[in-house]
């Protein structure tokens, strides 16, 4: 009986408070945000005030609160400001609720949830395959999965979270990147036999790059793909890499023609192609293990390299 009275007492005296809070929020949400009225004098404090109001009166859970952080609020406010429409807190919530119906919202929400899970999840190579989906949801590029896994294996971490492990992994990548050349300098090809001999000498596969001084797509792949640190690292560590310019006008004494003409003949007869850029990986017998033409997709080029290493 006493418990029932206590519950009734709480309901009786708290109801007006709840009602008042709902009424206050309704009035507040109809107002113009601080950021609009105080943007010049107090830009940072204004955003914080707006965020506190939206969090309190917008029925936002912890994930939505993170999504609707300062940058998103500012973006919504700026968007409506350029449209010269009256902006209220209701305006912001309406825009945010509209965003919540999109695919991007689901992806961002899942990314935050995955990131929070990984913050406290202990690294274990035994369950790495199961954790891959979480890592991908958190935003780890697919091309980084295998390198990250190898990094974990090589360090034998004990009682360390994924967040801590990835911070160490990123640091190791930065250190590796600093030792890599800004741009890969391919050795100029003289002939196929010499390239294969070099590969036999150091046990590395041979990567051939048929290019051209006047080849626009060759410059594109060099500037967009070959500049990538992971691409540079794989090529520098795993291959003997040679370049053949098919428009080289230098005289080739052995053939009585030009160096470029010699390489066009080599590419056409040996590799059955005549387009540039063209990359191929060959073994010590000259057999093509992997090949690729023009691409602006770094991951696709990495797959081409890895295929040639199998």
C-alpha cells in the first residue's frame, strides 16, 4: 500500500513538471537558433547552445546526438540561410529527420556504432575474420584489411583494443610512407632478357610498364594510382620494375630503328597488346602472371599487383 502511494505521489507531482517541460520545448523549438542571431559575436558558443537545445527537446538518442554535431547543425543552418527562409529549431529537426530517411544516415549510424564497439573490443587474430565486418562498417577501406591483419599478427598484441591497435598501425604506415620516394622511378628497360635476369638474381617478380612520353592516360595513372603509398610500397619491396617508352625516338643501334619501335614490337609480339599504359608481371620464364591497362582505381591496381605475387 505504501509503495502504491509513493508511485501516485511521484506521478502527481511530476506530471506538471513533464507538462511544463513539453510546453517549454514547444516554445523553444519555434525560436530562431542562437547561431543565426549571435553568429557574428559568439559563433562557437552559439552552436553549443543550439546543440544543447536540440539534444534536450529533439528526442535525440546518443547516436543521433553525435551525428547532429556542430558541423551538421552549421551545414543545415547555412543551407537554409542561403535560401533566405525563416530558420527555427523545428527547421533543423525537420531537415535532420529527413536525412534520417536516407541511406547515408544508416551508414553513418552503423559506422558510429561499429566504432564504439571497436573502441573497447580487444584485438584477437583468432576472431579477426568475424570482426572484419565491424572494421568495414567503422570506415576501414577494404584494401587496408589484409595489411592491418598482418600488422596485428606480426606484433602479437595482448590486451589491446582495436582503437589502440589501429592508432599504432597508422603510425607505422606514416613512418613507412616517410621512407618511400615521393614518386617511383622505374628503371628504363633495355631488353626483356636483362629484366628477367635481374629477377632471377634477387628472387623478385618483374613488373613491366609500357608507357609513352605523350601518353595522357599514363600521366593520369602515375598521378592518381602510382603515387599511392601502398602501391609504392608493394612495388618497391616486391618487384623489379622497368618502364618502356614506346614513343622513344632514340636510335636503337641493334635494330637500326628507334628504341620506341623496338618496344612496340616487343609489346605486340610478346604480350599481344599495343595500347599504353600497359602493365604486366612476368615470371623467370617470361610468362604473364597478371596484367592491367589503364585504371584510376587504386584498389584494382593493388589486386593486379597481388595477383602477380601468387
